């Protein structure tokens, strides 16, 4: 631990699976550190149209062109090696610009422990921000390894995970289930593991009156998130098919926000099911688009099936639906219940008919939608908000570096005093019980225009 220095410590954050600030958890972490007084740099892959370097809200972001989409073992090995080398090179560039004191690596993959060890002789500490259980992700995508190459790959992932845990001076876990893994599989002392949940900053994530109200009488379902093999987004299409083609719910539409390995397959599945008039895919979306869609939708969908990974993972989409007062239906998962409590409707994993039943119950009962939406907003803003998580997060770096700024500033930059968001859209007044109730029932339908 170092003592308080004349200049604030510099934290270098490494991310491989998403660009920043698109990775919302990492961006909130960056802003928490900046507000505390730290200097922050990020190394991550480029998104479409991203520059190689940008200074955004006090964060210096260095980006490299991502590797081609990986296919098969050799493809993943190439992706990991390519990204590691590009990241290592950029870490040298960052070092030439400003000495850094701490590296924070966010998985997947579990490969940056080696880079952290290479920097350790230069006085650089290592914090592991544990986003995914890679061995469980492997099993969820490819099934139980029962010998041969798959078993070898699985053992390799467990080895990389152990190396990452043991190289870190401190581990940040996204929930108590992940903390248990760090203690059990990683051999870490509980005092060296801090839980920092991925809660939304509810001062920023709150309902707006959308610019583009949906047609009155339409029921809009929404999915927000990555579209990979483990995310169960195909279940959304099966549910919509059940509602539209078997139950005659012709006014039901679904908007799928996000991207991933399965996006093109999902589009083809939608066409094959005859759902192109009912399902739309937005691709990559920013915070403004998320606010628009989640504020005008009626029901959020959490289609993640019960797998070794999903059972123990915190789903950001769940809490983001809650932040917008959006009632949701989910397959029954342990950590989703921790997040949602009794504000969601839960059905057995993989039971498409039960999922459709729950959606229909919400369609037919506007008062139930409003009650769950109000309870969800209250729960996420009081129990799951990012601000107390940000305090826990920056305390890890304060302890490692001995940093104690003379002036303590808020750990988030948002200000909930404004009546409008940065795009000029009017926030829903959450303190106006009558207006909030009306919004929760109408959810940005054309009928709302008369109330604006």
C-alpha cells in the first residue's frame, strides 16, 4: 500500500468483450473513480466507427481493432492471443503517457493475469473484476465435457481462472454467488473479495415520455442484452410465436435490443416463424435508445435458461427493466430472484407455454402491470442502485493505494434535479402518484400525447 501522493493514483482498466462506454458496468466504474479523484485509462476493442483514442468525461480510452469473430478452438485461441498482444502494446503506450498504479482486468477471458504479473515489478497492483464464470459459460454453450478435447479445454479454463484469482491483490465479484466461487475455486480469503453488484444508476435510468409513442392498443414486449448461444433469445421468438399464431394475440410486437453471435440466426428464425411483422431487431443501441424503448414497452423479457452460468449470474437487463418501471417475466433463476424479488413473474426454465401464460396475465391486467412496475422501480432505486455499489467499488482502490483525497466528491456524475434528459425528453414525474400510475398503464402509447 502506498501513502497519499501529491498526484492521484492512475488506474488502467482492461476490457476485451465490449467497447467502453458501451459496457455500462465498466463505464459506471470509470465515472466512480474519476469522481473520487483518480486518473483513469481504459484499453478495449473498438466498436463501429470508434476512434483509436478519445478522452470522454475525464477517461482516456485507448482502442484497438477487434479480432475477427472466433470460430472453434483455434479461433478463440487466436482471438485471445491477438487481443492480449494488442492490449499489452497499448499498456506500454499508456505507461509512456502516465505511470499507472493499478491494473483492473475485467473478464472474459481470464488471460490478463499474466500482463498484470509482468507489470508487478514496476509497482503495479492487480484487481480482478469478475464479470463471468468462464468454466460455467463453456458448459452452458457446449455441454458437460466428458473426455477428449472438450475436457482439456474445460480444464484449461479452470486453470486460467485460478491463475487470475491468485494473481490479484483483490477480487471484485458481481454477486454473492460469484464471491463464493472466488473463495472456493480461487482460494481467496473472504476479506480479499468485495461484492460490487451491477446495479443501474437510477438517477440516470428512469422513465421518460418517449419521442415516438407506440400505436394505442399495441402491446410491446422488449428484450435488452447480448444475443449469444447462452442467452436464450430464441425463447423470445418461441413465446411471440405462441402468442401471435396460437393464441391470436395479433397486437403483440417484440423489440429485441442488442447484438451478438446469434443475431443473424435469430433474424432467420423470426422469418421462418412468420414473425417479421411482429418482431424488430435494433442491433447495437446507446443509452438514449435504451431509454426510449424501455419507456415505451409494456413488458420486459428475461429468457435466460437455467444453466450453470445463468443460475449464478446477475442479469443487468432485469435491473434495467426495473429502473424503467417495466414489469417483466423471467425463467426462474437463483440470482434473478435476488435482483427481482417479488416484482417479477417467474416461470419454470424452458416452459414456453408458461412464459406465454405469464405474459398474457400481464397483457390482460393493466393494474398488475402498474403494480409490478411501481414495485420494481421502488426496489431497484432503494436496494439495487449503483451509488452504494460505487462506494464499495472505490473503497477497494482506496485501500490498495492509500489514496485519501482532501475533498470527497460524489461517486456518480448524474443529477436528478433536471426535468429532462440530455436529449430533451421529459422525465416521468415519479413523485406524482396519479401521473406515474397513468404512465405505468399507458407506457408511452399514443394516448399519452394528450397528457404531455
